[in-house]
């Protein structure tokens, strides 16, 4: 007996435990407290007729062994009540009659929380909630109707302050700030949801609209109903049970003609499927029985916020973007203010343009190019042993000489004798081999501790083709003369220099280039004099020239020689001049005071010019070398001697020193290691005004500083100002590239816009939209190749001007970037984008258009800097262009258009993260979808109306919330490429000889 009782008690406990309350009813012992409109042991049976005032006494729809079905039960609503389940009141009389039927007095303290005032019962049929409101809507989404063709309705209970309801727990259910929803299909409840922490936001100006925002959404699918497994092919159980997060119920004002309104049921998953408006609800009716005193008192006003008084907050991405832009503007203004202050201080400072007389001396100067065996050992190859053959190439071998102010020295010798190498070493140019020996600059005036200014004129005339002669010299004067020298003085110096060089007649002629690729300008001899002028404008203390007369006719060569002779023998500022001469005429040869004759890297002679060299060879080598014939060109005779000198001549030269001055010091030896070469500044020598270089290696050449006297002559802002001025002149005078970019952009804009003209909103149409966006990205990637070509083309001029310390590489890069980006990238991008955007019928509002434009501009910036990076990294323009084209193809592959990102093999999938076009295409697609784009299509006769975001994710794998992330990543690419360009230009793009 006891055992039977225990068994019975256990079974009863298990039954109670197993019994669950549906529709989020509350467990109350062995029964459930059900939400308004539901009843039965498990709250699974909806009300059938009657009113919500009847509570648990209300008639329910029978289940008949299955699910309760309002349609099959033939339920009909009483007069004054409507909606699925008859829970929505329509007029005040219905509320008053139903309340009176309960037998309660209107002044009952348990009703309406005992508030005093007008106790008249009214029916609120507006979207706004005062206490607890019922609403019932039709769900008429075409996609759902295609799958579920019968009637679908959604009932929602919104509780603002349920204690103000006429009969709490009967006409209301749940706590304040909660919401309950139930979806019915053909009279059968399919699933139910609840949310809490709800707030009500009213429409501005009292238009009757109301917006409910809730949190912590939970939904439960009723197993085996039509939506939830009753039809296995359309089982939505996992989707519905997975609904969570925030919930929005946004309702417009009630239309007075139909007494209904439209609403939007918003949740992230539903918005992803049906668009940003979520699930659209039509024919919504509202009903709330409430006492007039509740309305007069403001109802649950503590949870109501008027939208008119709540400004819409900016999204986090917008705030971050504005912060970045603001920070950039502030930083730019601070740098501009600092630059103006520095510029002003430099212009007020005293002039540093002092002049001094400098002598040049070099002793036992040698230059060796390491052989292949040593270079392979440097890269980790086999190290040589004592038996290996020494394949080092000696270019110069113990060469000595001296040049004083007022003297001109000619360095003669056949091709390959080392003339150019000697001039470049004396000019302090960076060499790839090893330099040993000693050379010094002896200053006789001014500040002897300042490094002398050494001017160097290369063999090739590298000049700005679009500038006039006057403009080129003025540009050099403005950047190479101190900031304290006024612009009027610089103009005057240029005019004087034009007269001295004899080129005043062509001052307003464009220089052009010798190839004629841009425009044929001045002659070769005039170009050579302009090149000399670019160095003379800075008043150099020493001037070195590499074959200044090569390629010129005799008349032009004589003019150049006369100019150099006048400069060297200037009575006010005599300048030592050293020039390598290949094959001078007799008249040209007689202009030089000193001569050095080189053969196989060794000096056969170093001393006075004129007939002295011929007499010297006749004296030391009678019978070995043919004697000089009177009337014969001495230069020709010396070249014949140096062309194939006998070995005995070198031995004789070692025992007969012919230098004007004795050796200034012993050499360091030919085998001294490069790591031991260093610049020596002896205190004793500095007191005498001597700067000496002992055993300088190639790495030291760029650190001497004697080419430009302690850095740049002008401030960064001045450099940037005049560089921009030159770029503007170049753009005005050579419009070919700009006009071509604009014309091509216009044509391609019309072509692309016509190709995708007014793209429809079907699935195929959406794919065409993304194809249009992809086309624009690919167009920018390939059109930016011209930036690379420009960089390769301008590189030689930059190298020459940088070696002469015209400006900082950063100033050059900024000016180059602005005048490449704005006219050649920004303007064409805006043209092609604007034409294509509106012709293709993309998101038709200004906000999305400018967001679209922002992405394309950022991508254009990134690709321009990427091509700058390739153009500076590789000296060979062909290699740079090839890599740029291949990178564009790589970006097209991993952008997500040709292959779904999730389908890329894992070993290659990481490549998408270093693909700028991928982030560009994703941001453009997200921007288009974010406009509320809905796909309206028919699949196998089934109408489809779903959000484009779902199709975007299915076809391309793009994330809906990735727009601002993509913007930041593109900015990261821009910063990374920019830093890379600056670093490479500073470290590697320098003159090496």
C-alpha cells in the first residue's frame, strides 16, 4: 500500500514537471497563467469569440486531437471586437459592455491601480500604447505567400504599464516594458515570441506613429505545425528558434479611411532576409481598453520618449570617420602653422650665401671594383683562397693632382681611362666600388669650417622639358640659394647668369628634350649651358664637369669653353674648374691651365697645360714615344700617347713627379677594407681651412655633406611651394595625359552606364549591379598604371636634383602625389563614377552616392600609392609595369566576384585579406544593399521578395555590416603604401654611379 502511494506521488510529480506552459505562460502549481487571448492547461488554445475581459472563463478553440484551429472551429467575434482571436476592441461601447459584464465596479481599487478621475472606459485604436495594447496584422509578404498561400496573421501584445489595464492578468499580461507575439497560419498558431526592456518612441508632431524597441527576443516554434516541420521541405524550426537580440515594432499612424495602419516587425535575421524594414505588416488594427483617467494622466509616460525631442545619434563608423578626418585636418593645420613659422624665421635670418676661395688636392686616389668572386662571397657563396685569381678591376690607380682658384684643369684620356670616375669621386658621388686615397678642400676665406659647395655637371643634360630656360634657372635659384635671399635678388642673379652664359636670347624658350618625345626645344649646346647654369646659380666653390663638350659641334664647344674660362678666371670670385674632356680641339685645349693625362686608370701626366705635356714626354721617353710635331694638336698627341702607352712609360712616371704641388699625404693603400674608410676631420687642418677625406668607401659618399652645406638651403614649406608651382606649369603645358584621362573616363562612364542602364531588381539584375561595381574597381586599378609611368619618367630628374640638394624627398613626393592624384585620379574617378552611378540606377539618394564615391576615391588613392611604390622600388620601368598589371589581375581574382570567397581553397584564402579590390567591392555592394534594396523576382513560378543582403551573402560572401570596416582597411592600405613609398625614396632612390 505504501509502495503504491509512493509510486503514485512520483508519477504525479513527473507529470507536473513535464507539463510546460506555451506562449510564455507562467507555471502556477499544476496549471498555467496564460497570456491575454490564450487558455487551456498549457496556454496553447486561443480564445474563440468572447472578450479579453473574460480571462480564464473565455471560450477557447478546441484542439480535436491536434492543434487548435480558429478557422476550423468557426470562431466569430462579438460586436465591437476584431482581429485574430477577437482580442482587439473597436469602440468604447465594446470595452464598457465587456467590463460591466465582469460585475466589477469602475472604482474598484484593484483596477487601474486605483487612479482617481474620469473612470469612463474608452477604446484606444491608435498605435500609441497607454497601458497594454493588442494589435493584429496581416502578413502579406510575396515570398511567404508563395510558400504558404493561406492567410497569415500576427498578433502582438505591447505592455507599457500593464497595471493600468482595467483587469490586470486578464486584459493584460506580463511586466512593464514587455511584448508578446504569436503568428497564425490558416487559424493555427505556428510560433510565439517574447521580448523585454521595451521602450515606446512616439512620432514627431503627434502624427500618431509609434516605435517600440525591445531587447532579449526569444522565439519558440511549435513542432509539427506548417511552419515548423509539418512540411519538411519548408521547415523553419531552426531559423525561428534562433531569432534573438533586439526587436523593433514600428507602426505608422492609422489611416482614418480604413482604420488600419502598416507596421514593420524588425529583427536582424528578418532584416537580412526581407530587407532593412524587416517583415512588413499590413492592415494592422489596434485596440486597448483603458480608463480615460489613465489617458488624462499620461499613461505609462515614464517609458515613453517623444521622437521629436530625441536627436538621432550618429553611428559608430560615422563618428570614427569624422574623428579621423578632424584629426587629419587639425594635424595638417598644425604642420602648416609650424612650416609658416619656420619659413618666416629663415627669411628673417642673416644671409649664409658667403663665398670663399677653395683649392682642391687629391693624392694617391684609387678606385677598385670588386671581382665576381668577392661579390659571390658577399652573398654567401664560396670564399676564395690564396690560389684564386684576383679578378678585381682597378679603375683608378694612385692618381694625384691639385687645382687652385682661378685654374681650369682638363682630364684627358681615351675611353675607359677613368676620367668620369675621377670627376665623380671628387664631386662626392656615391660609388658602388671601393675608393681609397685622400683628397682635400682648402678654403681661404669666409667660414672655413663649413663644407665647400661643389657643383657637378653630368654628361647627360637632364632638364625639366616643359619649363623655359629662365624658369628652370629661377627654380634652382629659389631652392638652392638661402631663404634669406629675397626673390628679387634671385631674379637678378638669374638675369646676370643668363648674360654670362650667353643664353639671354632664349630665356623664354622651353627647354624640351633631346629625344623630341615631348617637344623639341633648345639646341644641345644651349642645353649644356643651361645645365652649367643650374650649378652656377648656387655660387659653387668648386665646379666639376663630366665631358661638357661631348656631342657638341666645335662652335658650341668653344662657347661652353669660353663660359667656363670666364667663370674660372672671374676677378671677383675665381672658381677652380675640373672637366673631363674626350677629344678637344686645339682651340679648346688651350683654354685649360692644367692637364691630367690618364691611361688605364693611371696618371701619365699631371701638371701645367699648353705645350708642357708634350715637352715632358719628349724629355722622359726619348726614342720610346714619337716626338711632338710642331703645329700638331697637342691634345691629339696626348691622346695618341695615352691610347696604348708602353709599360716603361708607367715606370718612368713613377720616378718623375710632375704635380704642381707635392703629395698632400700618403695613401691608405689599395687593400684597405671598406669598413675602415672614414671621413677624417683633423683639428690642425680645420684651423687652416682644410676638409680632408681619407679612404672613402662608396657608403660614405652620401654622408659628406659638402655638396650643399649642411642640408637644404630652404625650408620644407618653401620646397613644397615651388615644387607645386613647377608641377602646375607642367600640367598646364602638357595636357595630353590629363585630357586623355578625362576623355577616357567620360567615354567609359557612358559605356558602362549604358551597359548596365537602369538595372532591374531581380537576382540577375543584382548580379549585374555588382558587376558594374566590379568594372569600376578594375578600371581604376588599370588606369592607375599611368602613375607608375609618370614616376619612372620623372625619376632621372629627381635623382639629379636630389644629389644637388634642391629639396627633401618628402616634399617632392607630396607635390608629385597631389598633382598626380587630383587631376589624373580624383577628377576622372568622379566623372566615370557619377555618369555610371545614375545611368545604372544605383541607390537613388545623395548619402549613398557620396559613400559610393568615397570608396572609389580611397581605392584610387591606394592604387596610386601602390604604383608609386613599384615605380620607386624598381629602376626598370618594364618590371614595375608588369608587376602592377599582374597585381591588378590578382585583385580581380580574389575580389569575390569571379569566385565565392568561401569556396577558395584554405591554402589560398588568406590572399583575399591583402587584396584592396576585395574590400572595395564589398563596401560598394554593402552600400548598395544598405539602401533598402529588395529583390523582386520569380523562381520557377514562385514570386520572391527578399532582401538583397541575403543574395549578396549567398553569391559573393560579403558581410552586411562591413562597410566602415572596409573603409578603415582601405585607409590602412593607403597609410601602408604611403609609408612604404617615403621609406623607399629616402633609403634607396638616390644617385649611384
